[in-house]
C-alpha cells in the first residue's frame, strides 16, 4: 500500500511538471513570454526602422550622420530612436521591432517564422510612403500603405502556419497593437510638388478633393487591416508639416508668426478633421475594433511654440543641415554639418524630429490624456 502511494505521488509530480512545461511552451508559442503583445508598425519616415535600406530608393538614411546617437546608421530617419522604438522600451520590449525586409526575418526552409515576431511584431514603415500609391514617385522606390498591408498579410499567413489559426487570431485580435503614421508624404511628396515647381499657390477646392481621396483610400486600408485581424489600432494624425525646416525654407515668403508655412499646415488641418471623423465612423461600423486617434499635430505644435519649456533651444531649424535659412533646402547627408547639442533641437533633419522630440511624442502616446490620444492611450490599449 505504501509502495502504491509512493508511486502515485511520483506519477503526480511527473504529470504536474509535464503539464507546467506544456503551459509554458504554449505561452511561448502565443508570444506570451512578453508582458505585452507585439507591435505591427506602418507608415513613413517617422516610423521607418530600416526598410528603405533594402529597396532601390533615393530616400535612404543608412549613412552617417543618421544614427549618430543610436551608435550607428540603421535606416532610421533621425539621430537616434524612433517614436515606436521608445514606446517599445517603455513597455518592456527586450529589443527593437525589426523592419519587415530585414534579413533576420527572412523565411527559410528551416524557419517559417522568426520567433521574435510573436513578441515584438514587425515594422513595415517606409520613408516617402503615402496613403496614395503615386505618392513618393520622386524617390523612385518606396513601400506605400497598400504594399505595407500586403506585407503584413504575408506575416499573418506565416504566423498562422507557425502557431495555427486560433493562436494567430488570439495574438492579433487580443494582444497586438497596430501603429500607423501616414499622410505627410501625400502632401509634401505628392500634392505640393507642382506648386513648388511652378512657384504658384494651389487652389483650396482641389486640395479638398485630394484630401477626400486620401480619406476614402485610408478608410479602405484600415478596413482591410481589420479584416486581417487588427483590432487595437493607433492612428497618428498629420503633424504641422508647415513647421518643418524644409517647408519653412520652401515657403519663405508665406510664413506665419511662428515662422511656419501657412498652406501646408492648412492642408494638414483639413485632413486631420476628416481623419477624426473617419476614426469615429469606423469604430461604430467595425465590430470589436478599438481605433485610437492620436493628435500629434497639437503635440508638435506645443513643442514648437513652447520649446524652452521642454528643454529645447531651437524649434525651427534642422540640426543636420547644409544650406537654407532653416537648413531645410538640402537633405541631410554625409557632408552635412551637425549641431553639437542634438537634444536641444526639435528637428533633426529638414523633415523629421530629433530623438529628443520623439521621446516627448512617445510619452504623449503612451500616457497622454484624451485631449491628446482618445479614447485610450497606448498603455491602456495594451492592458485592455
């Protein structure tokens, strides 16, 4: 009787250990060895973490002085980390989310899916990309929003093949957060190019039609992502593009009291108003969706207008510069001059914020109140 009891105890312990191992393995398979879910990142230069390194394009940042505060050039269009890099660190990610085209994520005969995808997600963003497929043609190569969603669809299929349909849907619907920052290039590298070349102002009526076309296409793209399993989606509006060093120098004769170009900012404001309405409409029509509207325009506007409050000394000029009153006439390159105190500049290059500004934007998205990001901030979204 004692022998039987002893054997039962041993069997119970072995069974318990095996059960715990299975639970642990199951958790890993669903990407649950991270305290938060994966991030799937879409957009343009604000979020690009190196995808443009791997395509033939004129829009590249895989050279010095880009990445000067990251340790090396990585293809990020800033001196250091991007907004989503910083959010990931704050949430406890152990590494950065890799770009979709990184060789480290390549599919091989022996590896259908890189395991880190289940924990960290994938970054699909591409500098110069837009909502509209014709945007960014001046760069030759870029991965516009439709193509980025195509790439996510490939990732989704690989996840399904790796952990099964039920596991994939649980990961995408319940745990993953999707970030999108898109639209700026549609104005800067599409709509406004003719006015720059002809040096003539654009009529407001065509601009309204252009914005409506953007909104219509973006609505279809967000719906497509939803149909692929996206539920928690953070959509950044278009920032004050007229305040970038590039647009300040390009519109030097039509600046407002803050030395920002009037017309580009008006375009952004028109788009943002319609974007907010679109997010509301889709939230009501897409069952179970948690779409979030992030007002980066007002965040950046406050930084620019009250820069000293945030510790900046310069809010209008490019830290990496060649020529122009605001250093915005020529892109940042290997022969550019670089400011000594990069954390004192709001803008790193003629188009993009510095890491110091990105940190403020990231904090606003992560823990901001409903005046900045609504109905939930990023931290609340991950916890929901």
